[in-house]
C-alpha cells in the first residue's frame, strides 16, 4: 500500500497512539530494555506525519502530552519537547518500507552485548525466531544521530524487521507498535538463550528441512514473514523417523515462497 493513500489520523486515533507509545515505553523501561533517557518509539500517523518520543526524557515516565510530531523530513511540527537526534533512523524505515507503521529502538543488555561484541544474531537455534524475524544482521557502528547511521542502515532496512546496531542496541519495526515491541522482546529472549547455550555447552543449529516443513503452516496462518525471507540456514542433518512427511525445498525455492507471501500480505494492507 502506498503511503500517499494513508488517511490523516483522527484526533481519537492519535490519542490512542499516544497512549500506546507511553504504555510500551513503560514496559520497555520496566523490563530493562532501556534506562534513563535511552531508546525511542514512533508511530506513523499518516503519509506526512510521525508521532514520536522526545529527547532527554525517561521513556518509562512519559505522558501522552510529552510526545512530539515531526514530518517526513524530521522537522518539528507539534509538541513542547525537542525531537530526538535518532528520529532520522525511524524516518528511514518509514520512507523505505510502506508496510512499516511503527518503530521501536532500545538497548536490552543481552542484545547490546552481542552488538558491542560485533556479533549478529543469525544462528539457527530457535525456529520461532527464524520464522518470525529471520536473519538479524549487525549494522556497522555510527554515532547516534549522525548522518552516516542512515548510510549503513539503508541497505538492510528493506530486508529485515530487526537490526543490531554495533556498540549501540537494536531497532525493530512492524505494522503496529505492539508488533515492533514484541520483536524487540523476542530478540532479547533469543540473545539470552544464546548466552545460556554457550554457558551450558556447544550450540547446535537445527536442520534446514525442519524449517521448510514449518513454512506451509506458517503461511496458512498468514503470519507475516520478515522481508528477508528467513535466515541463512545451516544443514545439520535429518530425522529418519519423520522422513516420510518431509517437505524438501531448495534455498531459492524457500526464498521465493516467502517473498511471494510477503508481497501478497503487503498488497492486502
């Protein structure tokens, strides 16, 4: 769906979005995904306006009146507080992804640990993460708010719903704010799982074919796949007990199937 076809949010809907941002900001702070004045949240109001959190404020202590509205160029339109220097990162998603209507940026300690160590979260350890988020790559470090941050994000934004920001944190997007928040929460859970796995022993990737067997059911329930079409899968063997009901797809076939599902979903938005 083109952003130009978006209707202007009614006052009632805008007020609902303001409450949603405050609620999610409180949850992020409560769960330790942000501290002090870290992180930011935003929702697309219409083709030209974005509702977002202000700078220099604890996101767990906001009220609806604290939020600001900016245009697609980042210019301040409404609100008493100042616009975050990281608003440009949000705008990049909105410009490049018509399907995105909310962006969530935070610093969960486990996720930020991987980002600071220069490691992406692209292991095939949990099928739920592969199916829901796909590969979560690491984007090169840039000073928060600096112009070159967009330069490094831009090649990845069209293909991923979650990104790790080197030495910084993570950013997720979605068709609504709850989905974007859930993706950040899932990313944090996965990072903790990877760390626990390393404490217990050697991590073991699951079979590529195990994921392809899930794909048809995943599409039947019309859950939205990441634009990346899933992570780069590793072959780890087969289960002979289930050989009779396996569905075998090549990597190209799997990518094509997922891409077609994403396109179809976007056409109906």
